[in-house]
């Protein structure tokens, strides 16, 4: 897991979106519902044990009380009970999303995603759909592994966060999602750097170049791009491809003139009498645009 995670909007924000419903609201239906239930994911011993029907407002407010007490497992179960007993009511709709929130606060990320996606499947046009999508994306984000591990989960989280931004660009959720996107992209760039350094250390220069190329072309706005350009200079010089090494060095120097990585790249290129110089036909030049001025 990432050592420091950007959290979703807090309980206060969730209550702002999912305000407590007034007590005399008309219920569209109170029939028991025996469909899919996320309660079994908590390991309930008696999955088929059904509680007697209770008023929706009573169940909902009991769930909120449990949530305030940070009894997240119990709160999620209670919210699900509202949805089970009153599936066609406004209380049932909001309880389904609040169960996802309770799962998230309890750090049950797969259950959060499942509950939020179920909400989206049942209520795609709801005013709270943006929050549901953001909640699912945040849960995926919190499952991002360390860079030593496979990063497919990071890519999944990035896709989900990007979808929040695409669908709801002017919301507070998009603003938060953009910050998480930056972290996820930095994570993917870091993974490429780890692999590239390994190849470089073992003199697999082509393999190293391919990894550093990903950073330079896809993750130019991450903190890893300076080192990637310096490592490209090193790998190309080792292969004797001087024009590409010169281009990597001059792009690094032009964009990050005070970088210590540029000092290293400059020293490598000038060995043997060369100087950093742009080859406009280089893929590096195309990736960054021709250097002017």
C-alpha cells in the first residue's frame, strides 16, 4: 500500500450529499427483497436469517448512529437492511450508497467497489451517482500496491479516477480525483524507472531505453522525468548512439537547467569531445517538441 493516501471526502461531506431524510416521507414500497446482499461479505454466520420488517426511517437513523460511532461493519449491515426491507424507497436508495461509504471507512475496499457499482447500476441517473463513482475509484486507489509489485491495480484505479473527471468535470469529486490521478501516474512512472534501472545495471541497454522512453513519452509531468532523460543519455552513450544521447541531454538541460541529473548527463556527453545537441529527427525531440531559443 502507499504509505500516505489521499482520502475521500469525510463523513460530513457524505452527510451533505446524503442528507438524513425527513421522517414522514412516503415510501414507494416496503416489500421484502431477497436479492443480492453485500452483508454476506462480512462473514455473517446466518446469511438466510432475515430481520423483521421495521420502518425505513428507524433503520436508516440507527445505521447513521452506528456510523457515527465508527462501527462500520454494523453500520453497513444496517444500511443493507434498509435496502433489503425497503428496496423501492428513497431511504433504500440512499442506504445502498451509505453502505458503500461504511465499507470504505472500514477499509473494505472490494466491498466498497461492489456496493458503489451496484448503486450505479440501479440508479445511474441519480444526483448521487457522481459520489458513488468517486467512492468506487477512491477504494481502487487505496489498493494501489508498492512499486515493487505488479501495477495493474494502479492502472485500474487510474482508469476509474479518469472516468470521474470525464463524467463530472466541474464537481468537487473531479478536483479530488485529479490529485489522486497525479499520484497514480507518478506510481506508474516509478515502476518504469525501477525496471529501467535494473536493465541498465545489467547492461540490457535496449530494455532500459524502452522503460525510460515510457516515462518520457507518457509521464512527462512526473518527478521522474529528469532522471529518465539522464538515464537515456547513459544508455545511448553505452550503445554508441551519440545523437540520441546528445538529444536527451539537451532536452534535459533546456527544461531542467538546474537539475543535478543534467550535470551528470552533460559530463557523459562531453566525454570524447561531444556536446549536447538536438537531433530534430529523434523520438525524444518529437516527444518534447523542438527546442527553440
